[in-house]
C-alpha cells in the first residue's frame, strides 16, 4: 500500500503500525 507509506513520509511517522490507523482516520474512516 503506497498510500500509507506516502502518508507516513508526509507526517514523518516513526511508527508504521500507527501509520495505517492514522491514514484511515485522515481519510475519514
């Protein structure tokens, strides 16, 4: 999933695990 990776880099998140949850939240679940 490039979206999660892209978002992770955008917000500079060190925890990839949280990246997925954060991305889903940002999308509005």
